[in-house]
C-alpha cells in the first residue's frame, strides 16, 4: 500500500508524513532528503550543481540509504549536513535536472516495491506513484511556512532572518512550480489539506482516518 504526501517546502508535510507512517506502522520515505543528499555530494566533490551531466553522474554513483532516522550518503551520516540553507538552495537546483530526477525516481520505486509505505515529496502522487492508494497534497501560507522553517533553523543554531527565509521559500516554490520536469502540482485525485491553522495532531487525524478508510474499503469491510 502506497500513501503519497506532496506539497511545498515547510508546509508541514514532512512532520505529517513521518507521524502518519508511525501511526500506521508503515515505512517512510523522505524523497527530499535524496535530492538534498545529491546536492550535498555535489558540494563535497566540487561539482557545479548547474552542470547537468556532472550532477546526474553524482546522483547515479551516490549510494543513499536510510537507517532508522538517519540519512546516509556513501556511508557518511549526512542527516544534519543536508538541512542547511545552502544545501536547500542547491537541492532545488539539482532537482531541476531531468537525469537526476530520473535516477532518483527509479530508486524511489525500487525502495517502495511491495511495502506499506508513506512517501513524501513533490511528485510522488503525480509522477512516481500515479497509482498510489491514497494521495495527499499538503499546503500552508508562505508566511506560515517561513515561520516554521525559521524556528527549525533556530533549533539548529542557524539564525537566518525571517524575511530572508520567506524570500528563499518563494524562490524555491517558483523553481519547484515552474520547472519543466515534474513541477510541484497536486495530483487530480489528491486530497488537499491546508495546515496553516491546524495543529499537527489534527492533521494526522485527518490523514490517518482517510488511509484507514481506504484500507477498510480495500479489505471489503465497510
Ligand atoms: O522537501 P525538501 O525541502 O527536503 O526538498 C528538497 C528539494 O528537493 C526541494 O527543492 C524540492 C526538491 N524535491 C523534488 O523536486 N522532488 C521531490 N520528490 C522531493 C524534493
């Protein structure tokens, strides 16, 4: 069973996806972390993220794995390193490269095969798993998303001004929404959830109820 959760940066979809997987006892796949790992590897190897061919090679050669809550890239724990503002920007650049996307999409399909899984990203319900059992599109006002990211970064002792974060979020949204390959868009059959004024537990209740209802339908129970 595949549950997809897509949405823009800071919409709360990561928290929602992680929490939902926990409640359902499903696997969880953070596909943004995969783009971030490629961005990190480009920086680490002195590869220009604008160089599509070189970045695609990095994506193909990099071994990304998830161990519990840790993200590993070629055996290095990059969990914290991939969350900096710099890596965020570079990730949105490499995510525009068709060959990078193709490689990561293949990896995502391989990982999900045969699993009960919640997968989270931008294109999960539209491109990667068009036949997913449950699809959600999670959004929130840009200002709200900037506030959340600001707090997240503060917890990691990165004090980036709120206005700068808002600008970065808008720039990333624009790139994610207008890129030619897999732009950020809700699947037609996705349920939309605006988290601007919802508490995490309320979002999780909505998601969990929808998935459990679907599971019951699939098992022929009403
Ligand atoms: O969700 P995130 O902020 O960790 O994602 C990092 C970047 O990767 C962001 O610019 C969007 C991009 N991304 C993507 O293009 N497709 C995905 N499935 C997941 C993330």
